[in-house]
């Protein structure tokens, strides 16, 4: 699977624009992995570690755009 890392410097600094504005409010594990440019297994590990918040719909995991932004901001502090 090919992925793409999104660097915060690539995000336009326009007023009113925020990271992942063009992303749906809720999405599945595959879309989350695609957005972060990582494998689906990485998403599962981050959920198990408690680093990435999600919720269940039946047996499936769902992620919110806000949870993804919080995760990315948390990763920024590690740099």
C-alpha cells in the first residue's frame, strides 16, 4: 500500500482553514491509514496503545476528524 505523509508545512495557513478540512467527519480504519500514510496495522497498534481515539460501530472501528487532528498534534510534540 502506498501512503503519503502530510507535513504540517504543506497545510495552507489561510485564516479559517484547518488540517483535514476536506476529510469526512467520521471514517474507517483504512481511510485513517491512508490519511496518515501508514499501514492499517499501525492504526490498530496506535488504538491499542491508547494514542488514537476511536469508537466501535458493531465490530468495526470508526475515527473522527477531531481524533485524528488530536493525534497529529500529539505527534508534533514528539518532534
